[in-house]
């Protein structure tokens, strides 16, 4: 991805800190899978840091390209409307930085495997 590329794993956010911890754990795991890539966390609402704060932190740390990965299963209103609108505003503030939005997680066969695993945990 290059040394000046940051990834922001973007979650919805919750008032409950323990709910937000899952995104931090996912970011840690993604960092490991990507071989130590620069991965930060941000939340759309109800928790900090916000997307704007995370982008500002990445820019100030030297990022010249930021990929926002929505940690959402489906392309609903947040993914289709809210995130693109927020990124467009941030692009006006950081004209020298490439801001990209990755697709949401979406449906994948591994999700069915995970769902089956969770069901087995309950039923055993």
C-alpha cells in the first residue's frame, strides 16, 4: 500500500465502550493481515475519534493517501450517503490528500461459516 497510505476502519459507533472495542480489535487484526500496514479506527457517531478527527490525525502524521474501509455488512444509507458526503467535505479541506472509500464488507461465503459456528456455540 505504500508508506504514506493510511487505512481508516470506520464503524458506526456506540455509547458503550465495550461495543467500540470490537472495531479496535478488528483494526489490530487487519493490521496484522496487511503485514503491519497503517490502520486507524474511526466512528461515524456516538464515539471518538470521528472520521474527520482520524483523517486529520493521518494527514498530520504524513499520509498522502487515506482509504476509508466501512466496517459495515451492507451498503445502506451510511455507506451510500453519509460516508461519501463526509469524504467530499474532507477532500475540500485536504486537497493534497487522496481520500478513497472502499466497499463495505458485504456478503461473503465465510460469513455463513461464521454464522454456523456461532449457532453451534449456542446449541452445544
